[in-house]
């Protein structure tokens, strides 16, 4: 399990790969369509796709002459379960914290 998590988090560490995953949320895409918005070679995109495949985040299939990329819907389940363990801590309510700080500053005598 730990090696799989390492591969998932390593794959997610790169902004290009995160953007590819976001694109694949919409629909399956041909490799050439995945590469289109990026200012890099098809070979470079293929390397990113390989990393995503090794992490189990996407699958590729050949349809005719075209290689298609598809997001694996269960790919991040293990990572999500692992991260949820940290959800036991309440998120900081920044609006409430700001109100608290403003109230504290208003109550302080001017140190001018």
C-alpha cells in the first residue's frame, strides 16, 4: 500500500500531471488532445502520462490508431482514505478568527 501511495503522491506533485487529470475529469481524451494545451513535446507529455499510468491514476487504450487516456475513477480512493485520517482536525475558520482579532484590537487601549 505504501508504495502505491508514494507513486500516487509523486504523480500528483507535478502541476502538469494535475492539469492532465483535471482535463480527464471531463471526458476521455486522445493523447494528442491531451498534449495540445501544453508547450512541450508529445514525448514529454507521454512521459507524464506514463507516470500517471504507473500510479494507477489513468488507463490508456487503443481505439483504432488512436491512443486514448481515461481517468480511473477509483484511482485516488486509497490516497483519499489516507488523507481523511487527517480530517479529524477542524479547519480554521478564518472569518471567525479575523472577527476575533478585530474585537481584541478594538478592546485594547490605544498604545499610540
